[in-house]
C-alpha cells in the first residue's frame, strides 16, 4: 500500500496539523553531511521518513528524483565531499569502514527497491562505495510492510549509521521517530492514546484530527513556520 495522502499536512513533519510534532523535532549537528535522494512518489506518502531525517539533522539536504522532478545531476552532493551510498546491496561494506573518512557525505536512497534500482546501477558504475547500516535491534518502523527481514526505514538507517560514524547521542532522534510513528499509528487506530510516545494533544479526535480550535490551528501553524 502506498499510503499517499491528499490531506492537509504540516510542510515540515508532514503530520496532520493537529498532530504537528515540529516542537518535538531535534536539530542535531553532525560532521557527516547527509543527502537524502527521494523519489517523487515518496514525497506525498504519509509514511515517508526521509523527510523527517532532513528536518532533524542540521547538516543535511533533500534531493528529489523521478516522477515529474528534473533529471538528477551527475553527483548530487557538494564537490568537496566523499560519497558513500547507504543502501544494503550485496557486497555493501559495513558503515564502520567509513568512520574516519574526512568530508564524508552519507547518501540515502529514499524509495522502494524498484525506484532505487536505476540509482544503484548508476552509482555502482561510478565506483562509489555502498554501505549497510549497522545491525541491531529489529526495525521499530511498523508503518509499512518491509520486503526484507532486516529491512528498516530510511530514518532508522541514517540514525544508526550516524551513531557509528560519529559516536553521537541519538536518543533525541530516536524519540522523534517514535513520536512520528506512534501518532501515525494512533490515527489508524492501531494503538491506544496512552501508548503514544509523547502523548496526543488535548481535544484531538482520532478519526477527525483536523477538527480542533482555531487557536490550536494558529499555534501549530506558527510553530511550524518558526522552526522551518
């Protein structure tokens, strides 16, 4: 299921306005540059996490490809950066191999396997190395069916990789991910309100999260604007 949405959404966290979590998003600084190359079809999916990673990381950039977007440039990252493609292809190196690489740019391919196939071939032909996110606990994503047993969301792959590359505290990033996941699951009726990380704002109805006061709407819009 594609989970494409046409509902009104916050432009930063992409949750429904009443559930906007922009005030909960961290802004984490890293030496590693993160570039998320997102397929155009992903942009309108309520389950996409690449966009959330960009909103949470200071040293990051979103690049779109496919669908109606312009053709991707030859190397869609800064010229002085050394790229590694974060994607679990056969023969991908452990992300720890790149721990001491200066001017590293971590390039995450954000799309389904079919959408990413052309990019994988393109970067492989350029002899750009591929890296796999470090093994660990099973994915906590739960918003889509993963085609592979060890699959994980784009956000999780990026955060786990940064934790290895820079040994930074990623607890705030992990918490933001749980808030995003739980609010989405709560909207679906998959979990109870009391089980949502960070809670649900007062007065929000699960089956009509757009129905709330004008004052709350104005507050959510102001918060998103100030943090964008």
